[in-house]
């Protein structure tokens, strides 16, 4: 997959942000995400899951790159077909409305229990990940476990 950073010099947002999915499945994107998408001239995203844990919000060009990968998977075509099936089963395109909101597909937001819930968002490899409280807690617990040792390991590799 071609990384968005390679396609455009636009700097992606950093940090973890909170948002809320309303009863209709709409979620207002954080201003940093809206600015990033506007700088990329993106007004449409593909929202899906491929792991049944995280929602993935892809700028349209990034999703199109994934579709090309599915189509050209070669010896991994069965894997690509399965992942594509899940992505399309739960996914849909969404326009970004004038209020900066996107619309999560009904089955996706029900599967991930996003309706009327707080969600967390981060940026990774050209897409935004959205996750609920259970995944947030899981990731936080994993990240903080043995944190001093993890830090020492990275400092040996040059982390400042």
C-alpha cells in the first residue's frame, strides 16, 4: 500500500483524540483530522473494520490503494478475498458533511458498540483508527506494562 505521506507532503495528525458517535451513527472528526483531510483534498472516506475490533477510516485514495492490493494479491488472493469480504460487509463510503461529521455504517457501529458511545481515534499508516472503551483499556494496559523496560530498550536504539 502506498503511504499517504509518500503521496503528499501533508503532515498527519499525531495524538489520540476522543469523539462521540451519536444515536444516528454520526461522529464529528477532530479538527486536526479535518485539517489533514482538507489539505489532502479529501471529502470522502471509507469506514470499515477488518479485525472486528477497530473501525478504520480511510481517506478515499488510501482505500482505493487497498482495493488495488486486493485485486493484485497474486498467491495471497484468497486472503485478500476474505479481508475484502469483511471490509465490504461492514464498510461504506461516507461524505464529510459541512459540520465535519462522518456516518458510520449501521452494522459496523453495532458490531463495535459505538452507538451513543465515546470513541478514541489515532492515526496509523494513512488511516484513522477508531476504538471503544474496551480496546482503549486493553491498549493502555499493554502499553503501560513494563513501560520502564520498554523505554530503556528504545533509548538504546536512539529514542530521545
